[in-house]
């Protein structure tokens, strides 16, 4: 039985992005303003190509099937009319299309600070922090080390600080110094107090999912009915490619579906390893693995908010190591975007790289993956800041370098750049300057000079001599200095004292009960 509803408390939260400062800010950053993608998506597939990949995904579901290892999910799908053979589930294309048609094309998620509400779907473009690496790297350490709670907290502070980060994904680095049975309790307490952005739950068993939902409810000062009435958080699950959904992720998926919370399913299909070596085949398999999970959610709760994720990339055929930000990765992301629009479902992709340190390779691979997300019409970009070594390392320097790119994407999507009114065509200014002189000193420029162009917080636009005179500081070093300044000046967003106490008491109680079971 659910606990009795609490009376909703008045929040003591401030406006999104607002924080008290006693000194200068570490950087001047753009305001909280989740971008809207004003560009037409890149569509490498012809209509015939879209149909071919759709047909491939449907034939996988009809003729080959997907393994569902969760007995409850099997029972639900059997009763709904799917063909079940042991753990193998097959479903017809008309059945699939009918059920996924019940999922909304767009939905909102409202965190404890309602000013941080995000919209997933349509042309909305959202960026999230790096999630789940077990290791950490920064310049003061100089080598890869295990994640800890303190390092996780620092990355959460960056997540809160940067306005271009719109949601808090999974743990930005796994704090392996906390026992796995209670790790989710400590990290969610940190996430909910250090940040006021949208929260995520790992679908790793009943206890973790139920604990996270309850902590998000408490942090929002919500009754159970208010929590269930609209999405307040989300989960992301991965299929076990090829063609398998496991027990704990499906358990969490179903629990959040029943309570109307956000659901993202992201097959991790590496072409040449867990999927066909051809990108069209890998995308078709990925879609089949995702769509059957969306069907399950809709059977449980028609209208449950769902998004399809893509993590289709290739492997290095010499070593088997994952590769990211490749031309194939970019095309697979764009192709998946076309199919998501075909199914009228929101899309998630990622900002990723295979580089081991925040160097040139890291930035070109991440930029490739980020721009593939933009071109594909992605709505949620996971791992948009801080990811290294194929997801095995989180780095604060890389986080800050990525945020420079994210701000540039946000500015790129500002429709004011493309405005074509009389002031923008600027004929009077052109006439005043004529064929001699310059535009620096005229009033038209003076009225706009401070806002006309993107102003970087990390890039150094000095010439070589100026850069050298200023100490010849390379980009990762500048990022490291900014990281230290942000952490030194960081202040947590406001939280009602009674709510904070209730959260702490919940964590203490669940720890005394043993937290979540583990395999060790």
C-alpha cells in the first residue's frame, strides 16, 4: 500500500539559473534557454529507404522476435496477443503500430524547480551531463582513477552550474567508494540537493526505482497523486543487443510506466559486434529492440511518455573497441531521426567520443556526435558534456570544453541571427559607411556590439603573441582553472528545510533496512 499523501509544501526555490554571488562569476555564460531546433533535419534516406528500414524492423519483430527475460513482461505481452515461445516474443506490425500510436509525440518533465521544466519532443533540443563512467580524470591527478562520491558531487555542481545542461542524467561518475546497496540513496540525495534539474533513475531492480521515485516526490513537495499526474523524472533502459531485454531494466520500465513517468529506451547496437556490420541493418535492429519496449509501456499505460534512443555506432574492426563520432555514427543517428519522425516519437542520442583525454580527438569526435544529434532532430542528447574513453571516464575539463560547444549550438539556433528586418539588412549603415571607412564606430554597431556575436568563455581568440604573453595556457588547462573556480564559488540551489530533512530521514531509514539487494 502506498504511503499516505503529504500536504504539498511551499517551495523555497529561486528562478532557474539564479544563484547568489559574493564575488565575480567564474564565467559569463548564456542564460537558461533550452534551444529549439530551427533547422530542417538532415535526411540521408529516401522515402524508399525509410520504408526499407521500417520493414526490416517489423520483420525482425514478426519473424525473429526479441527475448524478454522478465516473466511479468512476458505475461503482459502474452495477454495482449503477442506470440510467446519461451522467452521469445513476436508481434505483428499492425499490432506494433497501433500500440506505439498511443504514445505522445511530445511531453514535459517537471523537476522540483518548475522553472527547470523541459519539453521532450517536437523541435526541442536538450543536453544532459555525462552519465555512468566508473572512472574519473582531471589535470590535477593526471591519470585515470576510480570515481568517488566527492568527484561525483563536483560533476553534479557543474551540471547545476551550466545553463546549457538541461537535465541531470545518471551518476556523472560512479562513486565506487559507496557500497552498491546504498549508492543510489546517497547519490540521489546529492543530486536532489546539489541540483534542481530533471532527475533520472537507473532501472536496476525494484528497490532502486521505488526509492528514487519516492525521493523525487519528497524533493518536489508533492503528494503521490501529484507525482503520478505528470512526469517528474525519467529512466533510460538499454536492450542487451542483439535482440534481448533483461529482467531488472524491464522491471523499472514497467514501474515507471504505471506511474506515468518518462521512459527512454536506447539499444546499444555496435555495428559489426552486436548488430550487422551495415548501418541500415544495425538501425533496423535497434528500432526493433526499442519499439517492442514502447509497445510494452503502452499496453501497461496507454499514453505513457516514451522516447526512442539511438546508440548505433561501429567498432574498430582491428581491435573490437567501440568507435564514436565516426561518419557511420553520424549517418546512423540521422537515419534513426528519420524513423523516429516516421513513428512520431521523440528521440534521444548522445555526445560521445573514444578519446582517452580531453584533446583534439576528444573534441572532434564529440562535435561530430553533437552535430549529428542536431542534424537528426534529436530531442534529448545524453552525455553531452564530460564523456571520455567510450564512456569509461568522466572529466571536468572535458565537461567544460563540451559546454563551450553546447553554448555555440544554442547560439546557432537563435533565430535572431537570421532576422531580416530593416535593422538587420542595415542599408542605412551600409550607406553611411559607403566604400570607405569601417563599421566599428557607427551607431548601428555601437548599439549591438555587446550582443551581436557569440562570446566564448573558454576559447582564446588572441593571436599567438598575445596568447604566449598571457602564459601560453592550453585549452584543457584553462578548463581546469574554470572548473576549480566554479567549485570554489558554488552554492546549492535553495531547498525547503523541512523537505531536506525528510529526504535525509528517508535515506537513513532505507539504509537501516539494507537499501537494495546486490549480487555480492
